[in-house]
C-alpha cells in the first residue's frame, strides 16, 4: 500500500513538472550549487555543508534528477575528443515546429535543440568531426526533414564563455 502511494506521488510530481518549473527550496538550491562546483562531491560532504543526513541528501539529489531539474554528467571539450567543428544552426520551419525539432533531436551530433521565437524557429547546436560532416548534417539530414524551409549556420571560431551554473537566486 505504501509503495503504491509513493509511485502515485512520484508520477504526480513528474507530471506537475512537465512544461513548468519544479518547486526547489533553498536547501535543494544549495545542493545544486555544490554539485555544479564539483559533480563528484560525496553525499556525506554535501550533507555536512547543508545540515542534512547523507540519506536525505541522496533522496533530494535523486528527486531533482527524477524531476528533470538537474543531471549529473561529465562535460567534455569536443575539440580534445577529435570533434573539430561546432556550429549553431538556425532552422526556419513551415508547419509543426515540435515535429521538426523532434526529428532534429534524433541527429547524433545535435547536442542542443531549442524551439524559439524570432527570425528562426529552431536553433540546433551541432558538434561534428569536421566541415564535411557538418555539411552532411545540414544538407543531408536537417534540410531533408519535411517542413524545413531554410537553414543558416553560424560556425564557432572560438569559445569565449561556457557555463553550467544556473540558479534561481
């Protein structure tokens, strides 16, 4: 009986977070900030910092992950991994933006896809091995998707700033 309640509560939490923001208290915000500084921190270290038990921190971290508030991932430098070209591609669409964005999201080299308002409908960040692969992605994959009207590529020359530290403060 208790297990059924937990599953229903978790499903309700996940459903309530779709398309909106999760309610995150100050303790959870502090946990997020600590993990943004070092994603390898132990639950024990975080617990000492925020004044909770290790089990409570573990539970909060898992809940934040389950709700889609955060992910814990290794951030890599694409250039050091042999990916020689990065570009932001603006895509103009006629028709269903969500369907086109969904198709673009299936492209392995597309690491960021966002539907937006403005002169383009979708922005796609592409990380490719080289210019030839970038051309194949834009011409052979993105432009081949039904509804794509035009693309405009902005090739990265140098990364000036990149951060993953977001907060509601």
